[in-house]
C-alpha cells in the first residue's frame, strides 16, 4: 500500500453513488479522500478487518472473495473502475466478512466512515443511492448463483468471458485470475475448465487462450 499525494482530478465523480451531487459538494468530498495505490496481489482488506472506509476504484481491478470452512477460496465478484465497496459495513459498522485483493496495480479513493456519515446528513439522497448500490450488489450475486446452478460449464465459461470482454472494452484480454481460481469461481474443477476452453477453441469462439490471454470471436458467438 502506498498513500499518494492528493490527486488533482475528482476521482469520486466516476461513481454512480455521487453522480447527482452538485460540483461544490463533490469538491468538498474530494478534499476528504485518501488516494492509495495497491500493488498486484496486495490485500486491501481482510476478513475481520475494521470497516471504517468506503472504497472507490479509480483505476485497476480487485477481487472480492471468501474462504470456506475447509479452506477453499471462492471468488464472489470483481471491482473495476468506477465501482465502490464497503457500503454494507459502512452503514452497520460491522467488520469485513470477505477479503479484497488487488488483481492489477490499483488506485483507490478512500473515504472515512465518519466523513461519509456527515455527508449523508447534508445530502440525504446519498443514503438512498447507497441502499440502491447494496441492492444491486445482492442482485448481482444472486444472478451469479443462478448461473452456476442452471448453466453448463461451457455456458458459464462463455458468459464469464463475454462479461470480462465487456468490462475490458476489448475482445482481447487477459484472464483476471488463474485457471484454478476461475474453475472455483465457475463451480467446477481445473480439468473440466481446460476441456471447455479447448471446446471453445475448436468451435473458433476463442481464437487463442495461450498464457491466460483470450481472444473472442464475436461472430462465432452470435452465429455458432
């Protein structure tokens, strides 16, 4: 973790949570943030850490995961540019129940809980936006769970690759995690994941999957 000089840009303006605030309010909040750089693989917060800050992703990609009682890690979702995290604990003051790790070099704007609660007094609509953000995150997790229960491994894999391409804004991208982690995320085992990657290559839906780099053939996806 490396705390940087206060940025000249208004990094919070990228988040939906603050999008409706007037410029003078945004400028005031921007003076209260801490701008932090995290290296790839660095833990941003861990289970049972105090949740005393709201995180806003300015640049980078982070992974939110939890560990089961038998020690297996399960990836829950990813944070990308413009995403926020810590809403639930920010409201309740509870400790973190998940782990957050930087996948790439990431730059985070952090707002202290006390400053955020003071903001909600001045701007009550922020509380509504926060509740919507929590609801959307729950819906996202429910949709992911439904996909894991209903689709085949190939369907789940293809849906994941399409979503990653959308988030990357490119049909060529690196997998955001190891194949072992991806297998766990998709509810399968590495050998089955490898077989399904090979199937997608045979169908020419994937042009390449060497060293974690994926090239999607969108024409084959739309017209298999």
